């Protein structure tokens, strides 16, 4: 596979890319750099310059991944899943602690967050599983327990870190692939009902700060200067932007340090204050166009593996966007999910750009019938 990629006719292959989508992805990443420049009060340091450098590197990474044959992803789906799962176990043993959470493996030259890569690994593993699953087995108990095990193991390890938001994304991405793989929707009703019934127990198992986030979500005014400060300031920033925004570099909430984490979790609030409803709508529209393209790739792909892979990765990116926007608008508890390509952060950007690279690869090979 590696020799095939290295010996590829790159000029010809690069012409066969969905360049409108590539340019739109580049535009979102570039706009993220502009927002981070403003969040630092008109300075490339400490966020915008790093964001731009990372995005440039990962853009090349995305284009390189787009040339990888689907056969490779099929053959190595399980080994990649196992490697990321071992990395998650390594986090529990040797992981670096930051911000009260143990989520990273410190390799000296880079800090990796394996839970981010598991969002992709679970989709790859389940897509391979359903591709080779005999027809009709997805509806039987024998075809259900293994996917559930694949989802449950990493989700439990991520919850131990603790990282509720990432665990939810892993479960959601896995369940989507199970549903698209043939699991009847009514089979999801019983686990859903049991999940709702167990909410009080799950709440008691949460860490104290996570319980506060849930309570603040239900009543943000209960502690506006304490646990509810983040979401209160986020709403103020978004609302004060109005229709057209206050103007570039004119955001008072972020520049006067009222808005916590303006470069990561609440970067959308930072953007909305300066660019207003118009800027927010255009950004959401850009994400919508890219995600709609991903779903259309899934519908056009001949193989089961390619269809499930494209749909699963598209929905994983969708969950990134959905949860972050709901979080900053007070429609969901604060769970630490970044906004793709806009928030500052290396692990999440690597995950999203890897997903886009694989998606483009599926698009290139959508007419192939055999892996």
C-alpha cells in the first residue's frame, strides 16, 4: 500500500479531488486563525500562529490520506482500533494530568490525546465489521454483542479520564454505524429507555464538577459568578454581537477576559460577538455544506465499508459541531468539545483533518465495488 502511494502519479491524482470542498475546509481553518488572532487582542501569539502552522501541516496530511486505498483502511481497521485502545489504557497508567483530567500521553516532542483518535477508530472498526457480516445477522443477538463491546470498552476508559463529552461522541458515532449497518431503530428504544431510567445513578457517578455543569445547565442563574459563569458570559457575548457584530477586534467579552476559554470551548462566542448573527450563520452554513457532501459521498459509494465509513465520519464531525454549538448557547452542559478547525488545539484538528482525508479517499474510490 505504501509503495502504491509513493509511486502514485501525484499531479494527476491531485487533479481528481473535490477541490470546492478542499477550499471550503481551508476557508474554515483560515477563518479560525482570524478569530484566534482577534481573541488574543490582535496578536498572532499565542494561538493564531500555532493554529495556522498546524492547519497547514494537517492540510497536507489530509491530501496525502486522500490517496490511501480503501483496502488499507479495511485491512488495518482492527489493528488501528487495538492500538488506540492500548493507548487509552496507557493514559490510565502513564497519562499526563492537565486541568484536573488525565487525558494525554506525553511523548516529549508531542502530547497525544488517544480519546480523540478513538472517534475515528471506532467508525473504522464497525464499518469493517458490518461489511463482512452476513446479511441479516445485524438484527440478531449474535451480531450485536461484538459492536456493543467495541463501543463500550473505549467509552468506559474515556469516562475514567474523565471526559464525558468525548465518551458521548464515541458512543454516538458507534451507534450511528450500528444503525446504518442494519440494526433496527426499535432495538435502540430499550437501551434508550434504560439509559433514561438510569440517569439518577449516572449522575451520582459523575465527578463533582460534572454534576455542577449539569445543574448549571438546568438553571444557569443559580450561580452566575461561579459554576454558571462560563455559560452566562458566552450567552452575553453571542447576544451582544447582534446581527452584524461589533466589528473585528472589537469584542469586549473576550478582550476584557470576561469570556473564559475564548480560544477553545467558547471560540464560537468569541466569533459571534465580533461577526454577529451573519458571521455565525455563514460559518454554520459552511459546515453544513461540507457535512452534506460527506453524506452524499456515503450514498454514492458502492461498498458497504465505504458507505458506513463515509457516513460514520460525517456524523462524527457533525457531533463535534452540534455539541459545541449547543454547549456555548446553553442548550447542553459544558463538556469540553471544540469547534472543528476553529478552536485552538492540535489533537482535535488532527482527528478532524484525518477524517476529512479518509472521506476524500472514499469519494475518490466511491465507484469501486471490491475492496
